[in-house]
């Protein structure tokens, strides 16, 4: 089971991939300001929360995607991070996926007993274009880690990862287009190139979604959010994960958007 854990919320825009940050968009919908950073008190201790039966609410063997509405290495969260490391140490039986754009902050923010990396922590760096890939991925390769990932999202330029994948140190690559208010296009050729490079080095690849504007063979497709994941899956440009699982578990087998099939207009095919 994969779940989301947001110990803090809010962020400061950091690089060009942040321009149309979905968290800012969703906060605006609720009359909130995404630049207001705060500790999510109700869920801060999620990994060690226990139910009435005295058992952890997060079951053994689960995966937690951490900081999906912020950045794990955000400077403003420095005072809260040590508590988070402590919870990660306590829950050795749970996998934690951390994601960041703040590559240069990672080493100074690791706990003192990090060693070769906690066995239950994976780290993914965002690389929205080649410039950011070339800045951040050498840092990622230099950090002692059990599992490394690269997230090309929102992918706003062509990216080649060949020389980084050749190191054998990257476990998974993910790619997605821009959503919500974003209108920067994603090209099929960019995804195909990443897929081919991952295939060459036997690295897992997940084409997560097409984004709002997807261009293939010179034709621009305006794809609603609810259908972006379906279209990405239909492209066949996915290489199954080996020993890792970062997919958020959903019950609808086709659209992956809903907890169960509700016969939405994009799908309605679940039996
Ligand atoms: S780092 Fe992520 S959460 Fe923060 S502003 Fe950029 S896109 Fe948004």
C-alpha cells in the first residue's frame, strides 16, 4: 500500500519547473496562499500514529510518498526535519520516498547516522529540463543512498539522462507533463527518448501523465487532467519497476484516478 505523508505544507518557488506549481493552484482554489509554510499538525506524526488497537495505522510493508505539497529539503522546514528522521528510523518496516529540487541542501540536512543511507529511504531529484538535470543529478549520484530516482516533471524541455543512467546508480525515472494552470507542452519524442535510454540500461521507467498539452507527430492534444494518466499508460512507454513501488495504489484498473470505478466518462470499463 502506498500513501502520501505531508508533514509540512507550502513552499517557495525555486526553479522554472515551479512556475505553475499544482500546490499553489490548489491552495488558490481554497483561498489559501501556497507560499505560507506550516507544519501539518494533524498528520505530522503519521508514520507512528496508532489506532485504538494499539497498532500502527501505517501498516508494515507500506510506502509513504513524503512532502507531496512541499519540498522535503525546504530551508523553512529545517526545524521540523529531525523529528521526521526519527520517525523514519522508528519505522524501518516502511519505505519512504523523498523528493526534492533543492539538491545542494541534501547533504547538510542528512542525519548524523546516515552512513551509506537508510535502507528504507529512497530519494528522487526533480529534473524538469536538461539544465536542472545537469545541475542536480551529479549531486544525487554523490549522495550515499540505497535507491535513487529522477523525476522529469513537469517536463518542460528535452532531457537526456544517458550518461547518468550509465553509472548504474539510478533505479527509476519518472516523467510527467504540466497540469492545472500550466500550458507548457510535453512532446512524445521527449518521453520516447527517456524510455529508450532507460531500456538501454535496464532502468525502470514510468510515464506518469501527458500533462495538459501533449504533442505527437506535430499534432497538439489538449488532454483533461482525468485522462492524462490513461493516455500515458496507453502509450506503452513504461518499464515495470523491479524491487521498488512508487505507484499510489488505486482500485480503478483503467483510469487509476478513482478509488473505485464510478463509470467516469473517460473510462466506465471496469468490471
Ligand atoms: S519545489 Fe515543488 S512544491 Fe515547491 S514550489 Fe516548486 S513545484 Fe511547488
